[in-house]
C-alpha cells in the first residue's frame, strides 16, 4: 500500500528519491496499472512522474521522439502517425484507459498482454533512460530492471508496417498480437506477443524471405506458446502463422499503393 507520494519536477529529484528508497519506491506515471486490482503495487512509496517535462511528441529530422509521459490517446491523436501505430494504440480498447495510461507505462508495465509492443519492435524502437543510456526496445525487454524511461525514439516511423490483435471479443484479452514491417532495404521484421513469456522478434524466420503458406508454416514451427484458457498450443501456432502471413501481404500491398 502506498504510504508516501512524491511529486517531482526534475529528473534529478526523481533519481535521488529512487536512490534513497530503492525497491520500496515505484515510478508512477498514469497509475492505471499501479492503482488497479489485481496489479496494484505493493510498494510503500510512489514517485509520481506527472510533473516532469517528458510529455511531448516531437519530430526531429524525421525521427519521432515521444516523451514517456505522453498518454496513449495523445499519441493516437497526433497528426501524421502511420495507420499501424494508430491501430496498435487502439488495441487498448478503452478510451478512458488510453487517456490515463502513458507510453512509458505501457512499455515498463511488463504485462502478460502487451498489444503495442510488437509494432514498436518491428519499428526497431529505441528507449532513452534517465541516466542517458539508450537501448533498443528488444534489449530492454531482455533485462528491463527498474530504470526510469524518459523517451521513446522511432527513427523510421514510415516504413511499411501493419499490426493485428486476435482476441475472442473486441474488448477481450489478446490471444496473439502480431506486427510485420519491411525496411528500406526490403528486410522483413516480424514480432509477436502471446506466444512466449515476453513479446519477441522472430528473427529466424525474418531472414527466410517467405510468403503465404510457407511463411505461416515457418512461424508456426518457430514459436512455442503455452496452452491456456485463450487457446491450445496448436491453435496459437496456427493463428500466429496466419496473422503474420496476412500482415506481410498487407505491407507488400502498401508498396503497390505508393508505387
Ligand atoms: C481497466 C483497465 C483496462 C486496461 N486495458 C488494457 C489493454 O487493453 N491493453 C493493455 O495493454 N493494457 C491495458 N491496461 C493496463 C494499462 O493500461 C497499462 O499497464 C498502462 O499502459 C500502464 O500505463 P500507466 O502510465 O498508467 O502506468 P502506471 O500504472 O503508472 O505504471 C505501470 C508500471 O510501469 C512503470 N512505469 C511507468 N512509467 C514509467 C517510466 N517512465 N519509467 C519506468 N517505469 C515506468 C511503473 O513503475 C509500473 O511498474 C488496462 C488497465 C486498466 C486499469
């Protein structure tokens, strides 16, 4: 239960407090996860990030830089974001939650369902932390730690990309969420959520230059999902393969449109 609540106005203050309270303190952004049952925090100290100047969406020579405090809805309302990012933000189905939840919180929450992460992975998103370190999102997911995320950086936002969430109902939990992108060099990027402990890039298949049924089969063979209430292993393997093959077709069709 939170007993002390600090509102900081500089990153230095935030870091000092964390240094002092260590694991007793938790960063609080929108609070949508930390205040909700059953994900409520056990920490006794909250360091609110709401007063920090990291709530802007900025373009920097074609690179999109999103402050970690930017809410999902604010990013979704930003003009000129690509359709796939708009779609992915909409996978968090409730506008109320999107108005509260921040991009930093969505990335740092490490939830079983991470519907936005596959798209951010295929866009090869980078993360800037308060100590100045920059990691790719993929590196961060391997060992997230408790660092303060300051900025989300996407260099090539307008590469051809598409994403889809497969769920049993519109507002239901995602069974599998997939994203595919094609880089300027015609390299394919594939990411999935719901088929492993964490969202993953499927690198082994990316390099095979497959399409259609061959791609479906390769994806199904490359992943090792767990069976649960949302579906059996075979079902998830099948859905993931179909989603990825469809999304690659979507990306290739985007190419046709722009030629
Ligand atoms: C009713 C409801 C419905 C939801 N539906 C969905 C859904 O459909 N899809 C979905 O993906 N999520 C959903 N969520 C979960 C929630 O939206 C996400 O976990 C959310 O994005 C968290 O963002 P936040 O800013 O509120 O984070 P908070 O609750 O403030 O924090 C979440 C975690 O991230 C850490 N954190 C936050 N910001 C930073 C930062 N800058 N640096 C380092 N660590 C940080 C916190 O310490 C905490 O561990 C739902 C939540 C609720 C309450």
